[in-house]
């Protein structure tokens, strides 16, 4: 034991990392809520990412390719979209 020496390490990035983690959890929680609502409506469409597949697990899911632009950009992007339905 060293007298007068703190036994902790200060990591300045940690608060920002925790805030980012909390923000991510909040966003994913919103998708979980959306998944609950999707079970009571005819259908919904979301980005095809693992988190969405997990959130909507157990529902009828189809995959389709879409082309879109953001803010009228001149470079369209091809992406996969999940179509979730409850019929």
C-alpha cells in the first residue's frame, strides 16, 4: 500500500462513453417499443440491421432492396430494408 496515492484512475473519456451508451440504450428501447406496436398493426419497414432483426424476432419478416438518397443528394445508396408484418 502506498500512502497518499489514490487507488483510482481517471479516464476523461468515460463520461462521454457512458452518455453514448445510455443514448444507444434509449434508442434501442424505442425500437423495442416500436416492435410492440408493430404487433398490433398491419406492418412496418425498418433498416435491415441485426438490432432490428432481434427487436422484431418472431414476426413475419421479409427483406427487400431499396434505393434512396438523403437530402436530395446526387449519389443514391442501395440498402436492405426489413418489412415486418403481422399477417
